[in-house]
């Protein structure tokens, strides 16, 4: 382990604090194999509950994100752009420069107790994965779940991380007093594709074991079938294999989502495509010619195929496991509970 903060010039620390929107920044690396090459920037955040800009398009209005950056390193990750707001690059830095809000649990407990807070639904895992590898060391989620449980505050978690099973007892306790929605993200079961495009994540079958384990404990878990990757993961037999595996794991729902390529992710994904599947580059340029999203006809086709398969295998395609938006019981706070340190917008992603 290396501690760098004492060696930092004061000016650098001030700059980092301004960038990270926090009062103190400590930089650490760990020599263990799972953290090799990763730098953690520990910060004490000033606020942890974040209001979603333009929430009307989202099924939730408030989020909590204890981390920024994600060592799961999915090539297509929609959150990559957010690293540029920290003056970090959206490629390797996103995978390896991880901001850790070490005071997230205590801060959340305090903010949930605020008279300005009205117990609305909080979504987690909507920007980066709260059960990424760092969570194994920092253990922020147990304190976060406990704070939500103690206020009976409804929440949802979307993850690719098997580490969520560590917190099963807490999740069960929380689900006894409030609405808890859990979703696991599995876009495909093709192992070769997984190794190259989601290199830091647990394998798809291990994620489905999470679904199975939660179901075994009586905790319903939906699957966000995301992303469905055009020309690489969208063949009928691939869709069938994925939906069949999702059904066999006992998922309560399956919701397909086609790959989208926003700036930040697009450049990184296209460079990956050029390297691994150069013959597809022109097809992608045509499919995504209009912007970040595949054409409506393509999205509809995938959705229809997945819904038909879901019916065939006996799972509902409904969004039952997805975060629900709960309307505020009273007036909304006058300002966001988490003021952003920079002018950068909060980017919302679904894993
Ligand atoms: S898609 Fe999700 S799991 Fe993958 S790198 Fe992004 S935040 Fe992490």
C-alpha cells in the first residue's frame, strides 16, 4: 500500500479537492492482485444524495453514488464521460482512477434525517457500480443499506457485482421495512464476448448466481438485459440462450436495453471495435449515424424478441425489478442535496 497525500503539495491537494468536490483527498494504491494498477482517491464528500437532472425521463429522482469510476471496466460504459469532469480521461483512467467517498454512510444517515428529506426512493448503481471491486475493501454499502433500513427509506440497487451477496442479511432486513428493488445486469452469456468487452466484471453466469441466491432467500431480483450489443450479441440464438439462463436463475423480470454510445463511451468502444472486430466498424457507423442510440426499429425488434422469449420461458418482461419512481410526499428541497462541485451535469447510466 502507498500513501501519497502527505507528499502532495498543498496546491495539488486544493486542486484535487476542487475537482472531487470534497474536503480532503488521500490517494492510495494497494499491491494485492485485484487492485494492481488501480489508484483510489479517498474523499470526504460534502453531500451524498444527488437529484437527477431531468428526472421525468427516469424512473427515479434521487441517487446515491459512493464511487466514481469503475474497475469493472466495461468498454461501452455509459458513465465514462463523467470522468472528464474530474480532468481524468474517459478510457483507462475511468477503469483505474477510482474516487471513493469514504464518509458516504455517515453522510447519508445525516441527510436522511434532514427535515428537508421526505423519504423518497433512492436508486443506486445507476451511474457506476456500487459493488465494484473497491467495495470489497472499503465496505461502504453495509453502512448505506443500514442507514436506509433504519429510516425505512425505499431504495433500489442495480449491479454486476457478486459482492452484493455479502450484504444479504442487511438487504433482507431492509426489505422487511421498506420497498427494496434489486436488479442484476446481464446483457449476454457469451463468454468470449464477456472477456473482451466487460473484462473487470464477474462472469455472466456468476451474476446469474446472484439472482438465484437472492431468489432462494425470497428476495425478488430482476435482470436488466443490458447492453444487447448489435452484431455481436444480438443473434436469435444468443438472445435465446441469455433469456433462458435468466429464466433458469429465477429472475422476476427481464428488461432489454440496446447498447447506446454517448460521447466518452463512443470513442472508447469504437477503438475497441476497430481492434477486435474491424469488419464491423462501418456497420456501427451506419447504425449509430444519428447519435448515441440505435434506430427505433432496431430497438423495437430486440425488445419484441426478448419479450417473446421471456413469455416462452415464463418470466415477465415488466420492469418489476427496476427502480421505481416514488412521488415526493411533500415539497421538494429547494436545492439539490448534493451540489455538484463542477458545472458538469450528473450523467445517469444504466449498467
Ligand atoms: S457498465 Fe456498470 S459495471 Fe460496467 S464499468 Fe460501467 S458502471 Fe461499471
